[in-house]
C-alpha cells in the first residue's frame, strides 16, 4: 500500500509558512502541520491557515517547544493513525523546492520500503560555513554506517515509510531536536531500510529565520556522533558474522 501525506514541523516560521502551504495545496495530499509550541503571533498564523485550509490541512499544537524530532514524530504518528503509509517531511522555512515533491513521491512509490531523501544542491545564497560543516557530518555518517549509501543525512526534505519509522521510535532514544534528521536516517539504515537519494535545489531566503543554535546544537550533534560511533562498534561483530554467512550486513534486527 502506498498512501502518502505531508508532515511539516513548524516553529516560528510565520513569514514563510503561508507561501509554502500555497505551493503544496496543488499536490492534493493531506498535510499534518505540527506547531512545536510557537506561541504568540507565530501560532496565530498557523491557526488561521488551518481554519482556511480545513479540507486538507490538519494542525497539531504541542504545548511547549520540544524540538524538530518530536514535532516530526507527532505528525507521523497522527498520519499513521489515519491510515497513511508514508510521510513526506518538508521544513517550514521555505528552503526546499516544492516542485520536486512529485519526484520524491515517485521514487517512494517505486520503492515503498525505502526512505527517499533529498541531497541539497545549493545556490549562492547558502552560507559557506553551513555547507562546510555538513561535509564533516557526511564523513562521520559514512563511518557510522560503513557505507556511502547516505549521501546527505541533514536534509529535511524526505519521504519516510511510516511502519519502520514508528517502530524505531518505539525502540526509544531518537534525537529530539536538530540531531533528529541524522539520527533517524542512520538508525533506519542500521535496521536494513534502504536509503535512496535525490538531488534537489535548496535556497536560503534573504529574510529567512534559522533556529539552529551554533553552541547548543553543535554540542548536541557532537554527542550524537559519539553515540552513533559506539553503536556502530557494537554492531560490528554481528555485521561481520552475517557477511561470513553470505547474508547482508544489515537486517531488520541490526
């Protein structure tokens, strides 16, 4: 079964969310918009949007800010409860090329057990420091997975199969904030979920708002990479034994 929807984690991107919803409406997919405790004017904007777009837009409001990972998983759980099989995650800040939504969905429909994720193609608007920082994460992810399958683990434009995603959440320990995107992709890969990459244009609007905290979020990412490294080491004997038996290194119980 392939029954997709859209999930948008939202936190104080009131200047971008209206245009994003306008661009997504034409795809005919229900959308779960999760307000991660924005409060104030930012919350009022999405309440008005939800009232105006009530036919296809569902709004969840978390009582306090808990992080991108919590918002994404809340939306995905609500989508699964309504019978959807896949969730297209897209960030609320307007950076992602919504014209690529059909391409992502086509790849997901052709390989419904896989995660399909965007690989950013940046233009001149992208801050150089953000791009260079991603290269370090790419290299560490290749180490954590002993694979080059995950070309970019940080892009917030992807399609998840909901069953393995929610099973992973039930296992516990997923990153809750800016560490979520990388953490969930590595851990899905460990369980045997294939990762399919698709180049997609990413822009940084001149008036865009970033909630990335260079101190707290970089410290969070450092802790994540340490945890994933030791997780990889713990799995090495099992992966090696499977290879000796002629089996794939990863499995649903990796």
